[in-house]
C-alpha cells in the first residue's frame, strides 16, 4: 500500500478525525436552451464509499458528473471535491480526482503503454514511478499483451480499461466513472470490478453513474437516485431500497415508472396477425 493509500485508509477509518465529504454540491443548476438538465440539486457524497449515481436516460447524471469534475461550468451553484472548490481551486481538485467520462476520447495514435507514460508525466509523476505503475496497471487489467498496440485498434472493453488505468495512475482520492461497464464484455467487466473494489478498499471513493440497477446493487454501498434533473433519494443502499424487494423496484417507484404498462400503452397492433395488422389494405393479390 502506498503512503497516500495508507493515509487515506487511516483517515477513512476515523483515526485522525472526520474526513471532508468526497463531494459536496449546493444549489447546482444547468440549462441548455429551454431544457433544464439539472434543477438545483444539493448532495453530499461520503468519503471511502462505492457510490452509485443512478437514474433513467436523460435524468441529468452525465451533466451532473461533468460539472462536479470541472468539465462543464454550472449556471448556478457550488461544488467541492475533497474539501476544495472545483471552480475556485481547479488545480487542487484535478490533482485529487480521476475521471473516466462517457464517450472517452484518447490519444489514439499512441500505444497503450505510451498513453500511460504521457499521462503520468503530464501529472508530474517521476518517470521511473510512472513506468512502474503503468506496468502494474497493464498487468492487472490484462492489457500487458496489447501494451504496444495503438489505442485506435483497441476494442471497446480495452479502451475502457486503458482509460481506467490512466484515471488511476496518479492514485486519486476520488474516481468518477460515467457508465464504465457499458459496452464491456463480461470478462473485462469482472476485471474492472476487481480493480475498483481493491481501490475503494484503500479508503478511496468511487462515484459512478449507471442505469443498470442490478449492477449498482451488487457493487455499491451508497446510492443517489436522480430523475428529471433532481435527486429523488440518497443514502446507504439499504436505506434507499427500504422495504422494496430490490433496488430496481425501489428505483421504479422513486422515478414514478410503476404502473406504466397498465396505463393504456397496449401496442395492440404488435404480433398476433399478418404484417400490417387486420385493418390494412393491399395485402394479397
């Protein structure tokens, strides 16, 4: 365990005092034209937890994470990460976070090994330490055999893994992941999952967005549910799930999706007959 990880683990254990929240959001708003993407949310995410930000498509998850990580400026509101204001002290925040955004763009004409070497040196790490960490990450993420292959030739799963390696290289306090398992094969997903569980075991924090409730329920111990740009519920997984049989059931109730099948959306023209339905003309000759 590195010195930073050891310090993080001790702090998360409460030995020296209460750590600042991983993220503190106050009155966060974002509008695109007439569309309000994020509608004044307040949220405190605890340190040292595996946190899921969940919601249906269009709920505002990606916009929120983009503002929290300094990739998108909010219209109103304040964001702190690890005790530092994202917009007043961006350098301090960026030194403490790792980000794997949706639609990740990489330097595709570099090999995987070259990408990590460049990223680490850009972060100000000594060259020898970058090479040591890169070799370990490539091995753990099962990319050692493809380390000299150009990123442009990587599969979707390989691109997610090399992006995760780049985000972890400087050993951040908080790791933000936007749909990290989407488009990833089961073997790669299991590898990513193992790395993330090991990372949070050191006292670090993972915040990841998803709309797959089964995945969140199996990974996370703290959840925030978002819909229509607002936070509908947040807290430990058991608290948010409540008396519901699963997080999926609790989620559907929280976002108002229960009973939609009984609301008259019958699609009675599907199946059960010839193409075009029974009322069509011009069927046979």
